[in-house]
């Protein structure tokens, strides 16, 4: 589940207040394609390598002071709270597809939902876990400055995505560098 929170600083902590459920993907109402389109030149074609800093991108829209949060385990809301703040998205749009890399900050990972109010909470920087990375791919790309395709994520499956904590990511990046 994806959500938009209002985010502010109070007494050295980031305060989060739930605003609404949202879509991250999909060219009709997804935040990622919407934010990408706002920064895409009218002449842009494939291959398109792009980056969205979520806080900066939202702050120049009507959603100023907001952030995007992923509930990684929404079906376990009574037994597990796993909230991740989406900080950056990098994409490589080409051949009708867009692999993306998400940079997340772990707000609550496998926390007890009975002791955290998911609608309003505060967290200090030192309590965050991360950065954490996740790779996904979307069915869609960019042509003549417009989004083409649905910009949808594939249905859930064991091969769609993996959360990569810093040590894990460093290992895989080393493997790629060593194999080259």
C-alpha cells in the first residue's frame, strides 16, 4: 500500500501525519510517472536516464510538505508494521520498459503495530534504517516527451523486487564490477 503523509520537523524529529492512500505507478494517477512528466523535456525520447528526488519534486507541487510512504506488509497490519519512506527514484526508460531503483528509508521495520500509531508518528534520523534499495520494472517508457504505455508494475510474484540493505547492495555491486 502506498500513502502520502504530511511531513514536518518538530523538536529535532520528523513528524508524519497520514494524508491519503495513493498510487505510485500507472500513467493515469501514479505519483512517479506524474512527477517524471513534470521534469521531462518535450523532445525527450528513449533511452532516457532520469532521477526524481521525491521531497524536492513534491515541494514544487500542491503537495508541498508531503512525503511518500510504502507499507510493505499491509495485509499484516495487526501483527506487523513495516513503513518505508520513498526518498529517490532513478529510472532507465528504453524499449517500452523502465527499470527503476527506489531509495528508501526504513521508518518501522517489522514493528509492533500496537505501540505505533500509523496515522501520526515521529521519528529521529538515528532511528531510521537505511538507505535501503529496491529494484522494480514498469511497463512504459518516454517518447517525444510523453509517457507511453501504462507505467504499471507487474503483478506480485517472487521475482519482482527485493529490498537491498547497504551491505547486500555493496556485495552485489562488487559482484557486477568483478564480473565486468
